[in-house]
C-alpha cells in the first residue's frame, strides 16, 4: 500500500504500539496512506456505482431477461444508462457545454463550489480535532448553533450594511465555537469522552432549533410552519454572479483552510495540537498543557463548523429551518477522513463531495437515476480508504516492514 | 500454460468490451426508450411535461409523496402528460437545486410537495414568471397570516379536519374503553389539522350521545399534544403508541406518514385496538395492517395534483388555490373494510348525516390550520 521510504531519524527507535490508543493507531494508519490509494478508491467507487446504475435501470432489467440470446442488448442498455447518468453528473458539477452563455455553462462549477464551501469549513473543524487526537462527531450540532446565531443576527437585528454581515458571520462562528468548546472543557475537566458528548450535543442542537422555530422570536410572522424570516439583504453573503448561488463564503473557506494550515504547520499552538494528538503523555511530560489544548482545539473546530452554519443560513438558504445543517456535519467527517486530516486534502475532498452533491441533482432530475447512488458512491470511497487502516488497527496487523509505520507517521503528521 | 490462459482471458475481455461499446450507438438510435424519462412521451400519454420535487420522503413513502406522485401517474394514464419526472430531496439543502433542475428541464408544470419547499418554489417562481408551479399542502401568507398568492404558483391545500371529524366520531362510537388516542409526526399545521378534526369529532359524539369518550395525545384548546418530532423515528412512534394503549386507548389515530405503520404494529400486538390511518386508504396502501384499520382519513392529493396538471395542460392555469373539502371530494373517510360488520348501521347513518351537515354548512368544523 505504501511505497518504501528511507527511514527518517527516529526510525531506529522501536515503535511502541502497545501504548497507542486504538484511535491513534487508526489515525496513524489512515494518514500514512498514499494519495494513489485515495484516487483509486474514488475510481473503484465510481465503477461500483456504474454497476448499480445499470442494475437499477428498468431498461437494463427488461433486456437482461433475454441476456443469453442477445447479450448485446443488455450491455448497450447498461452502457447508455451509465453514460447518461455519469454524463449528467459531469454536466451538473463541472461544465455544461450545451449552454449558450459562459455564465450558464460554468454554473455547474459554481454550484460545486457552493456545495463544497460548508463541507470544507466543517471538514476543517473535524480534521483539526483529528490532528489533536479528538474525534469530533459534533460538527452537525456546531453547524446548527452557528446557523441559529448567524440567522438570528441576520433577521432579528437590523444593522448598517457591512457591519451587519460581519457581526452575523462572527456570531455564527462564536455559536459553533461555544458548542464545540463545551466539549473540550468537559473533556479537559472531567475526562468525558468527546465522542459521546458531541453525539449528545447534536441531539440537543437539533431539538433546540426545532423548539426555537416555534417561538415568536424565530418564527416567520404570519407563518404557522417552523421556518424563520428571510435574513436581511445587508446580512447576506454577497453572490458573485447573477446566474449562480456561489457566494463570498467560498473565499472565506479558502482563507480558513489557509489559516488551519498555518496554525498546524507554522505556529506553536499547532505544534502543541499535533504533539498532544501524537502522544498526550509525551506532550504533558514536555510541559504542554493537554487540557488547555483540548479546550482550544474544540473551540476552533466548533468555530469552523459554525462558519459552515453561517454559509448555510447567510449564503445559500438565507432562512432557518430545522434541517439547515443538511447532514453536512456528518459528511464533514467523511471529507476530513478522505482528506487525511490535512487542510488542503480536506479542501480537495470537500470539492469532490460538493461536485457529487451538485451533480446528483440533474442526474436524478433528467435521467431518473436514483439519488441514493450518490450516497453509495460517497460511502464506498470512505469504505475503501478507511477500511484497510481500520482492519489493521483492530487486528493490530503490522505493515510490511518494521520501519514503515513510523515513516508513515512522520510524513502523515507532517512534523 | 498460465501465461497463455491469461492472454486468452485478456483478449476475450477486450473482445467483450469492444462488442459492448460497439453495439451501443446502434441500439441507442434504434430504440429511444433507453434515453431516460423524456422518451416515454412517444409510448403513451400526452406530450405535456409534468415534474415533481418531493421533500425528504421518497416516491414510495406509502403516504404523502407517493399519493401526490400518483396524481401525475393518473395524469399520464389519462393521456394528459408524458412520463412524469421526479426528483427526491435528500436534505433541506436540495430543495432549491432540485426545483431549479426541473426549471432547466423545461417542465410544463412543476409540482412541489410540502411546506418545506415553499421558499425554494417561491424563489424559482419569481425568477421564472413563465413557468407554472403547484405546491401541495402550502399557501403563501403575508406577515399577518392573510393569503399572499404568487402569480404562477397554485396552492393545493386540504381541509382535512372535516374528514377527520367523521373519523373521530366513528372512533368514539367504536371505542369500548371510552378512550381514544392520537399523535403526530411533527407539530405542523398539516398534521394538527387532522388532530383538531379528530378531537372535535369525538367531542361531538359525546355531545350527541351524552357519552364521555376521552381523547389522549391532543388537546385542541391548548394545541398541545404528543409528537414524535420527525417522520422517521419508528422506535419512538411505537413507544408512543404502546403508551397510549397502556393508558386504555383502543383506537389510535397516528398522523405521521410512514410512521403510522408503528401504530398499526402496536395495535396488532395489543389486540382489540384499531387504527385510523391518514392520507391514503391504509387498507389498500398498507394491506399488512388491514385487520386493524378501522377507517382512513383520506386526503386526495392525487386528485388535486391531477386537477392542477389537467388545468396546466389545457392552458387554463390559474393561481386560485385548490381547497380539498368534503364537498368537492378532496377529503373524505375510507370504507370500514374488515370492520364493516362491527360498525353499527346507526353510526353509519349518523356519519352520512354529519357529512351532509358539514357540506351544507349546518355543522361548522373549525381548526386554526383550516383554509378558506
């Protein structure tokens, strides 16, 4: 799986697998994988998706009845079902050459970026926590809190243009940061496991927004359904083109990715995050405050997820519903895994998932291919990438050579 | 030997692949049906195109979306439209893109299903004034709650409380424990309107007969009751049903789309408990539970969608709301099927009489969620 690398300086020391937690071992295996495996996983997932598209196509099913007398019929029907579906997926996510204006032709690409922006933001939050050894399952709840606060500032307050947007964005980030920070604080003070706490807080957030949308402060005047008013124009993230929904949030998210990269690779705090992630005991011995690190990591991770909530409510949707998080918080875990917990990897993975989300819409609408195929493809990608490290971590299977895991560790954690 | 076998295998694989690719264009040209949904036009139905975007329930949810989609299926069978197109939304973020994809596909009429699609539909309708829309179960209102119609969107709404009133009356008459129960999927007007009607139907029975049948799970005066919180949590739905049964309820009226199955399973397990289905005739749409389904509160979304599609295809589209009532047959109650022999003729006559009184306006059934 991994190509042999020259042993780095610490490779002489024996690895100490018994002191690793299961999570650390899994993360080490995961981040040690090569980019080739990632690409091949995507290709393989698309191939299996193709088989499913063909199998679920009524035409193919009809023709399969007489497969042995004229197999060509079945195969050609399968071919056209697959090429139609993937063709629509492509024109829906990258470029539509049949359109007359440049704006309309490039609209799919903009739609991909629009879908990718919140995925990347929340994915960065999950990735950052990964790097400090924390499994942040709570991005969904953090997005909801971010959206609640940003949305409330957006429709409840009426501030001057410019200021309104800034306050709205900051409110959303603070909302997410608080929701994440609580987890870090509980972990640091009481040792409560972050997986349990984040999952529970997802439920709290979900029912909180459902409740808020029945109160007069949040419910749209005159409406009896649980939807909020539309946010003021001055609080909306400006859109770049008339033809598409692409908004300023995408720029913010690229800046955020740069910020996370800088934090992890260039700052003292980031070094502490990575040190705690690699080995909390060693970090403590070295004089770092592990509990302070947990609080900071979760604050930042929550803030990034909150930014995703901001983009949903001030950018794409522009009003609150109980489903405002749209499963982004869970897809973000996948995106972070696919991006191997690195900032730019997360950006690339977010764009891929954004493209699948964007392209799935016309694929379903114009070819009638079930939208669930997209979920299957996404899941397969993750399965192929995460399964081998997971299996090795569970059964403690060593990688081929003894020096290999450590080399992988060094490269993966980017020391 | 081994190498030669590999070579042969590789060659035959290539040959297969070439054959498959080679046939494709011919076959494509020869038979248009492989192309996808639009090609169905030539095989049956008219040439008007109708499209539907659902909320997160799929086309086969045995309830809300499926009944609406059946309207388009009916329209195709009657030759009004070509094969309908359908897009299912997986999350709240999909509504806008799905509606937009249908606009791009040059649909003659786009039917959106459910209040969650209201804002996406409004946005698309305002951006594309030439396009015609219909929205199931939603009417646009202004800040004061007064209707605020959009020029090219036809609301399809239902005064289901009129039908649920009848079901409530029948349930009260059927109950031997003197307790009936209802619960909802989420506390939204399209759900509580059923519960209001059901509640009032029971109260009317008490008034007429001097009885004291209690309703658990909903209080019309306070507008508080029991809800699952979504339309997917079958475990909680079962638990709520079991709780109501253990409190003595022997008729349950779940208003929760696909979750009604959980109530039916609970009723089957308990024995001697009947269920009042919602939306479609459960005896037909969920035959596994036919033995416990007393009746169903019918909400004719299929008929409404069919009517709106017909109107658009005839070039007679208006944004006048379609309001389903007992009078126009847009709502009603289903036959008693297996329970036909246990419901007394007296009750049946009274129900017929109440139905007439509601239609004539002699008996007024009210709900905060009703449409005018």
